[in-house]
């Protein structure tokens, strides 16, 4: 009896060892490619919102972690700095709209020195396919409406969907989603405007710990909310 | 010999199809079949896992004591799934983002451990491999069919997102069948998956009945159907 248990235990242990080492082997072959793919994706999103002609630094490495529960959602967000030579050109702010129709919507918003929004993109969302997902550029070009719009305090009321008296379209059958996105982009613009100089001058501090840290956190979030 | 292969093909693709007869692996089946390409991709991933796990389980079937066979099967399946997840993450990044959490869920697809336990652990490796392949193809066919139906009804396209699986050149494969401003939401959302699967099963039953009726009218003996049913996690 004892002997059988020992034997079974050893066999199980042997299998665990073999399978785990196979996984470890695959991981060591693929992790560079995976990291590169993640970086490429981040870079391509960043390059979409800030034109190539506006920066010559490595955007995804020049970034800082910030916290602003009121304007950017209640988790640390990254701010990427776009620079051309010695000149600062734009800030790319990661932000979260907490009030989407089905949970949080993650975006990046690029804002230049004059608080003009250079572009916004939805990075991750769980909105209804066919209705709320028109915020994705893949589905509709609605998100491009933000490009070139400047934030001014006096014109604050224009930063709403048309239904609420603002200048941005809502979608047929979905008002909550665009409302959340408009709000998030506006708040990101306000945040960038209020902290412009400070954000540009802080030393870069998140390139090392990020893409991975944040994507993992996002993955955990997705899994726990399913 | 060839009879066994023929039998396995028939079982996997039709008589004992994991998706529409055994009704196994419904969670990923219903969740990802919003488009044909999503269905095809998950089907291929599942087929690879089935093939790998069936071969491995069959190879070790003589060394594995009966009492600990289930944990070993689970370990084998889980490691195959993890390896495939890593490979998809590395080589088809876009697709990985679409299928996301459903790839790890292949582990919980009872069709896989079901085949390991019911077939691979009792049969030689070439049959086990063939069984895994056929079961996988049977599962993939249903995923593709359901995904295609929902995509046509819901989005009016076919093969959208092919570039995620095949690379950028495949962008042109997308067929726009009709333009619509308002998508047919029912087809895209989960209820559409249940309704679609129900219709496919009903269609299979109609065909089976027609075959049985024809055979009866010819005076032949009706073929007895062997089926394994189980509950999904």
C-alpha cells in the first residue's frame, strides 16, 4: 500500500516535472516575441494619436505613472511624453471611463501644448457589439470627431453628446457609451492642461515596469469580472 | 484496420460529434462564435490540443496507474493548452486579443478529457491520434458553421477578421454580403448562439430521421446509434 502510494506520487511528480519544463521551454522561446508584439501594439496606438512628424523620441519609453481619481479614473495611469528635439510637443494620457454601459472603457488621449486634442483611441472596452462598439475605430470613425478639438473652460458645455446639448454625436440606441467617452476625453484634456509643465518635466519612471504590469492587471480585471 | 478509421471519422464528424451530439465544450462554443474566423481559430486550437493530448495519453497509457490517471490527463491537457496559448500570443497577437480568456478555457472543455478517458487511454496511438483529429474537426466544423451563420445574420459579412489569423494579405478575403446600418443584434449576442446551435442540432436530427426512414422503407435494419452524453462544466 505504502509502496503503491510512493510509486504513484513519484509518477505524478515526474509528469508535473515534464509538463512544467515543456511549458517553461515554450515560454522561453516565445516571451521575447510576445513582449515585442505588445510593444508594437502600444507603439502603433501611440503613433496613431500623435503624428510621426511631432516626435522623435521613443514614445513608449518616455512615460510617467500618475494618479488622479477625479479625472483619470481610480487606478494609476501612464502619461507618455512626445518630444521633438528639445521641444515638448504633446502628452498622451491613458484614461479610464468608469461609466460605460458595461464597465470601464480604457482610452488614450493625446493633447498638445495648447490643450488641443490631437486624437483619442479606445484601447479596451466591453460595450455591446453593434451598438456601443462604434467607439472603436475598427467599427466606425466616430472617435475621430475629437481630433483637433480644443478644450476651453468657457466652452465646457460643448463637451457633451448632442442629446445633452454638446457637439458630439451619440449613436442610435446607445447614448451612455458615447457620453462616457466624451466625458473621459474631456477630463483627460483638463488633466493635461492643468499639469502640462509638471508632466513634461518629471523624470520617466514607468518604462521598466509597464507594458507588462498594466496588461497583466487588465487581464486579471477582465477575468475577475466575467 | 481501415474499418476503424472509417468508423472514427463517422463518429467524430457526425454520429458522436462533440458539439452537437455529446454537447461538450459549450462555453467556448457559444461565446466565441460571433464570427466565422473566431470560430475557426478556437476550433483549430481545440483540435491541436485534442490531437496532442490524445497522442500523449495513448503513449503513456501503459505506465499510468489507474488511480492517478485523471490528474495526469488534466496535467497533460493543461500544459498543451498553455503551450498553444503562448504560441498564439507570440505568433497571432491580434487573434489572441480577440479570443483572450477563451483559450485557457479549452482546459475545461470536457470533450478533451472525455476523449482521453473514453478512447485514448484504451487504444493504440495511431487510432487515438486519428480520433482526436476527427473529434477536433467535427467540433471545428460546428464552430465554423455557427460562426458563419451568426456573422451573416448579425454583421452581413463573411470571413471578417481573417487578417488576424492569416496575416495582412487576408484582409481582402472579407466578403460584404449586404450593408446595414443597424446590425441584427440578436444574432451577435449570446442568445443568437443558443438559437443557432439549437437549429443546427434540429437540422442534424431531421437528416438522421430522413436517413432512418429511407433505410426502413428499404427494409434494412436501422443502425443502432451509440452515443456518449455528458454534462459540461
